[in-house]
C-alpha cells in the first residue's frame, strides 16, 4: 500500500508561514525554512513586547503626571500620595491625559488634594 501524505495540509501550513513572512527582506520572505525561523522569532518578539508596551505606557503616564504636578509645586510621589489619601479614584492613564490635554481640570485636582 502506498504511503499517504497529507499534502493539502502541508501546503496550507507552509503557505500560512510564508504569508506571515510577507514583507521580510531577502530569503526570509520566500524560502520556507528561513521564513519559519524568522516568523517564530517575530512572534516571540511580539509576545514579549506586548508586555513591554504596558510598562512603557505606565512610565510615560508617570512622566506626564510628574511634569504636571511639578508645575503646581508637588513632586510625583507627593501628588500620588495625596491623591490616594483623598480617595480620588483616577488611574495614572486618566491623570496623565488630564495633565497633558486639560490642565485646568488637573489644576482642580491638585488644588483639591493640597
């Protein structure tokens, strides 16, 4: 009995990898074995950097809140301590947005916590 290989599934698997490698440079876009390595590495980076992205945004929010608080004579840590003590339930994302795009509202929060 002849050996049966599922060429339909194999081709689909290879096409899926090559489609994911579209736009890569050189052989990484059209040679399956090279493309497979490139796509695996890219997916590893994508997974890792989804986590890093959250860290980076938190750092950006802290910088913006710090800059806004310092304009009103408070450091970031003093400001956040007073915000927590006054039970103001605004997260860093919202506070950073207010500090950057709506300085009057941010000033109102600073005046409330002082």
